[in-house]
C-alpha cells in the first residue's frame, strides 16, 4: 500500500477517535456541572448551625410558655349554632 492510500484510512480513524474523545469530554463536563450545581444548592455549615440554634431557642421559648403556670388559658370560641 502506498502512503497516499493510507492517508484516507488514517484520516477516518483519527476523525472517529476525535469524535469519541469529544463525546467523552462532553459527558465529563455534564457530570462536573451537575456536581457543581448540587454543591451550590446546599447550604453552608455555618448557616445550618445558625438555623439550628435559632430553632432550639424557639423551642425553649415554646416549652417555657407551655410549662408556665401563670398563663391564663385562652377562652374557647363558641361553636356556631346549627340550623336544623
């Protein structure tokens, strides 16, 4: 086979290899973008700790209100009379 006959075959092989590599690269970029999006959508640990402490404080306040003997019970609303 002469060098001129080998050129088209080599060109085809190189184009196929380039197409496979591009597809592989595109797949890796998609995966990286998905991971980045997940990382950006999660809250920072400091924010979560802050939220946790706020919820604990609110819970303590609620428990204090529930356990306070000095609170007066709320008057119950009367049910509307039914017409029969």
